[in-house]
C-alpha cells in the first residue's frame, strides 16, 4: 500500500506529512580523517509526535516511551545518525530508525500470565535462606558466660 500524495509511510497505517519531516545535516565527529572536517555527514531528523497519524492512543503512548530521551518537552522526536561517511546513507538510516520506532510502537506487548513458583524453586529459596541465616549466626560473638 502506497502513501497518499504528500504523505510518507512510516509503518502499516502510520503516516506523516512530508513537510513535517525536518532533515538537517551537520558535521560529524569520530573517525573519517580529513573528510570529517570538510563534509556535513551527520543527519538529524525532527518530527513532532502529534504530526504522526494512524496510531492508537496506546500505540502513541508506547511511541513516547520508546523515544525516551529523544523526545523533547515540546513533543518533538529528534533522531540523529553519524555512523557512515555518507550524508545520504546517514539520512536513510535516521529515517529507518523513525520507521522502526513506529513499527515497535504498533506492536501490542503480550500480557504476562502470572504463574506460581515451582516446588523446586520454593525449596531452593528456603535452602538459601537457611544457609544465609546459618552463616550470619556463625559470625556473631558467643553469648557471655557468667
């Protein structure tokens, strides 16, 4: 399924308007020799979380949680990449990271079923408890004799 004109598809059913994707380039650090000093190969992508459409309320909350420190107080997701020496490749990688965030946010986590501890695990816990108790009792000074 292709995205409508003027929209970019991040994940199945998740779209963002093209003009809301803000790409910028800057100088990257790290290895690369003189190339690092001469080219702006670090890619940065900014998109407001509110501009992403097609996410349910729960998926939007998961997106905020997944973004973590990459989500500003204004609700803008800021992703950056300077892994390669190519600006184009870094731009593609940073966009792929946004798509991955959207896909992960759509995935509903499996509900955990509570289970009872096994008889063996209960016994191991009690054995360890008594062993620790014995060890601490051995460390104590003997009671004074009158």
